[in-house]
């Protein structure tokens, strides 16, 4: 409620800024605890403003002096900023503040990591650097001077001048403060270059600390060059500065940040080498580099008017990076991968207390809205627009968006208007995808009558059938498959834009099988009256690779649910189908590896919950183990040959082809290890010459309890490599037996190399713990108590990471009364912590529904 929660900000309360800025000059005198920041800002009144108050954001700053047009002023300071009498005419604001980067463990604003200075300003970190209108609709040209005794001094834009112990940078592109960045330290550059489509040569650099990291930059540089070329080829977007720098930082709250011309990356998201990175790491690194680069247009050149519009830049940029990966690798495999992520993370979010629309209408801490809903569902919305507009319409709409809004701080409505013009249609109804939470549920029933198939479709807001009104616009690609596996009717696009719809298809020679929501055209859940035999046929023959995989996914999910609910034996129809699919050499190995994978135990819990069953984490764990064992035994005769066929000879390459073979080979190794006492895995571990093979072998050993010597050998080999050691920490938690998980986490948190101040290490242990459903949800509540203890400790150090990990408790209502009480007790204990951060307080209140 608005009145009782004054810190809540509402979209409907948006007002334009009182003052706009022409340009900004910043001077930094770097010092670990006494950095002086001197600002000189040219303000002018905004003619569109309704509130004329001169207000500057500022947190944890020590104001030394302030002047307006050269005259000292005495502003009124609050915890969040300052106000001051200011002329209703252009004026110059000058201020000096001091800040303490060394003690900034929240990793927001200017902070230190491993002896270097770096920044993180999105969303509201700039206000920890100096007093400023820290909102995305105030865009300005920045000139920055850095003084400090470091070999490398970087900021946004182009280098302007430099000398001994100082450097000046000028960024000609107006930007909001959240895109500001500064880096200083003893760094070395891995250089590269790119010539743009109009022939301009751009210098590229990846900066790392001298030493081992220097050998881990080549792949990232190639990924950057591929991204720059792809954005020119596919979206016509050219880079716009003389230089593009990336810096790798060890202590970072998330993956990476798209600061203009100076991207800052979590080291784990840019550094790659065959011996230290897995195939999955290579793919993820390529995608993140692309994502941050693509923000240069979708985020930086066109930014967001306010933080409610976050999914305008994030959803669109995720969609673009998904397209890029699909083009670089396998499009069907990428689509399956994205659907797995969406279902696991976003559907879960939508089904619990943290559900929110992609464009929320209120928030108290915006950092808590960098969510799967804003990112991944935001991307799905763009994908649906692409489907509705077609390739030509999509291109026309995006061209219009770039032309019309270059240099703007835009809104979802601005973006929508470009599609409305390009498609010549009204998208008011479609807008609900952005403004409403929830995963729509579509039910399809079929009637077959003498050559005519009638489809009855209906939509509701959830599987309970509650009517969602006005109806969403749900694009569904579908085709009809014959009993022989061939398409009886080619693919069509059906648009379900009412609560119910009937589709009649006459003149069919025999009853077909419906393949609907092909390619996962819409992010919905689906109920279909489909027999296991029909699903098995689709699994064997559907011409749409996504639905072919999904038929298998539904089959395995149902088998697991039945095993949990009725303690049934593993279903032989599923096992037989796998025996056929896994040996089908026409199928991409990566695709076959996906077919062999199970939904996570958390997803099985969610599937049971959707059927009104209280999930029992131990029974789910047992069902997963039993089915895996049955699969190993059922495929036993073929495993050795399949494993051998997936051998990759020659030098390591992270490309999709060899990576897919390793993926399937290692899925098979996991099954073999259930039967051979770990012999094959031990051999692979001993001979592995790349991290994928080494860690997959270690995982197979851990899964099956044969690991001890290899775990120690791995730690010995990699003790100096913090990114590999993160894997070592995480793996032991993820693959522990549920009854040992709490003890494993406690032991690892007491390890001399555990450091809660490093978000990567904290997440390696506690993120893996939160994802280990059966280990975390111990009936005695020990898992909940342990996580709460550590979150209380971490909150005082790093609120952002605490608020993210606390979402582990978001599913508490679906569990039995005993577990619910223990989870609530843990949450209440966190909530009662003195001086709890606003970030964590908001999340706990939303989970407990006391917000
Ligand atoms: N825009 C940043 C995320 C910032 C998160 C702030 N808490 C990275 C990205 O999405 O590209
Ligand atoms: Zn992004």
C-alpha cells in the first residue's frame, strides 16, 4: 500500500527531471580510502518539468564543498541526496566529495577488487560516486580525468590525453550515469581490432591482471569481433567509438556490465582456455560478450526512460544474443536450452510469491528486478512479436525503432508503436504480456470425426482454469503429423487471442497427431489430451526439433511424477524410446544429450505442485536416481559403443560440433559410471586434456560415490586458479548425497579458500546448495537454518548477492507444513536482523507476502 510503504516507487508517479545536463566533467584523485571526486556539471532547467526542485542523488558520500556558478552553497543533505536553491536558468554546479573504495564491499559504485579500482553503476550506483541526478532519462556528455599512480587508467568513450599518473577520456555520446565506468590498476591488454562496415578501424582490448589470465583472452576477443560483425550484418548496427575496452574483474555481483565503450566483466564471463573452461563456459562467455556488446545500441544509444522499462533493453538484448548464438551454433539446440532456462527459472518465478510483470508497476529496490521475468520472459515477448510480424515486419519495426529513438530514453510504448506502424496493426491487447504477471495456460482438446479434426483451445491464467481477461495474444505454430511420422498438413500459425477458440480441419485421410506450440512460439504451459503412444511417435518423428525434444521431456516428467506419486516402476515405453533416440545418428549429438537429460528435481517438484500434490524432496530424489539407474541398465548394451563414437580427436575446439559430441559422450559416461564402478570415468579423468572432459569425469565419479582421490588431485592441480576452484567448490555441493549436503556445505564454508566477500565463491557454494533440492529441503530444517545464518552474515557485506540467494526460499508454500514452518522461521530470523539491507528486506517481505 502506497501510504504505509513510502520507499516504494510507482510507475504512475513518473515525472520528467527538473533539470537536464549539457555536459559533465569529473576528476578523480584515486586513493583507497579517500578518493576525491570533483564534479563540474552544466545544468539547465527542463521546460517539460512539473516539479522544479533541484535534487541530486547521493549515498554514503562525504561532501567537501559545493558551488553554483562559482559561489559556495550550503545544500540540505539527506541520507539519499541533497536539495539546494538553484537558478531557473542554466548554471554550473561544482562539488567535491570523498569516498572510500577499499571498504566498499557491496561492489556498487567505485570499489576495489584485487588491488584495482573499478565501478558498477547500474542501476543506482553512480550516486555512491558523486551527487548527481542518477536516473536514466538524464543523459549527458562526460569528460573524465583520472589521477592515480597506475599503469592503466580507463573510462568511457575515446582517450583524449594522458601523461605520467593521469589520463583524460571523452565520451561524445550522451549517456545516463548508470553507464559511467572507471577502471585503474596494474593491467595488461590483449589487443585486437575491428574494421566497421563503413571502414573505420576500432581498437579492441581485453584488460586482465598480468600473469596467467593473459592466456585466457583470445576466445573473448574473437567472440567480440564476431558480435560486432553479426550486429552489422543482421541489424545494420555499427560501432560508434574509436575504441572498445573490456576489463575482467574478480569481485563482481553479476555477469557483466555494458558501460559505454568500457564493458566490465566478471572474470568468469570473459576468461577462457581449453584446460580451465568447459564447453558450456565457452558458449556462455561468447553469449555474454555478445549481449554486452549488443547493448551498445539496445540500451546505450537508446536507453530506458525509467527503471520500470528495464525489459525494454534487457528483453530485446537477450533476444538478440539468443539469435546470435543460434546463428553461431545450432538453432534447435539453442531454442531447447533457452526453453529449459525459462521453464526452470521464469515459470518458477511466475508461479510463486515473487511473480511480477516484465514491466513492473512498482518497486522498492530496482536491483531486485534483474530477474528471469525481465530478462528471459522479456526476450520471449520480442520473439512473439517477431513471429507475429514475420521477418520483414520485424526488421522494419526495429529499423524504425533505431531511426526514431536514437539518443532517446524510451518506453515500452515507444517500442510498441514502432511495431504497430510496421505491422499496421493495434497491439493494445498484446501489451498485457509486458504489464501482467503469470504464465498463461492453454488447454487443447481434440475431436476426431470422419475426416475432420476439431481443436478446442482455451486459455487461462494458470492450470486451475481461472479466466484471464482480456485474453492474451498467443501465437502458436502447429502442424499435423501422420501415424507414419510424416507431416499431413504443413505448419501454420494459429493466433489464440480470445479465451476460447475452435479450429476445424476437414478432409483428413486419417486421424493425425497434433504438434502445437512448435519451436516454443509462446512462453505458456500446455495441457493436451495426448496418449503416451502419440508422444512416443512425436518423440520419434516430429519434424519440429523443439517439439520432438519436448515430447520426450513431457514423457520423462510424467514418468517421474508417477513414480513419486504411486511408487511405480520406471516406464519401459520411455526407456525404449530413449534406446531408439540415442542411437539415431541423424540426430545432432548435442540434441541427443538433451534427450537424455532430466528436468531438475525442483522442476519435478513444480510439476507435482501444479497437479495439486505436495512435493516430497526425498521421494523426488529417489525417483530421479531410480530412473537414471533404470536408463543406464536399459541402454547398457549400447553405452560403450556410443561413448567410443563420441570421441573427439585432434586439438580442442569449443565449436558446436565437437562440443556436442563431448556432451553426449559425457551424458553416456554418467550412465556407464552407474554400472562399472567408475572405471571409465577414472580413465577419462586421468587422460583428459581439457576441462570439459576432466570435470565431466569428476562429476560422474562424484555422482556415483567413487571420487575421493580425483577430488584431491583436482584441487592440487588447480589450487592457483580461482575460477576452476569455484567449480571444485560448487561440484561437491551439487553432487553430494542429500543426507550429506549440509555437512558438505559447512565444511566447504570453513575451507581456507572460501571467501564470502567474493560473490563467485559464495555463489559456488551457497547457490549450488540452494539448487540442491533434496539437500536444501532436509525435513529437519538444517538446510534452511544454515542458509539463513550465512545470508544474515553476507547481508552486512553484500546486500545484492544476499537478496538474490534468498530467493531459494520462494517456493516455501508448496511444501508440507513442517518444512513451511521451518522455512518461515528462517525467513523471519533474516527479517529480524538489525540493520538488514533494503534489498534483502524487500525480498523477504515479498516471499512472506508481508510487503
Ligand atoms: N545491465 C547489466 C546488469 C546490471 C545489474 C544491476 N544490478 C548487465 C546486463 O544485463 O547486460
Ligand atoms: Zn543486459
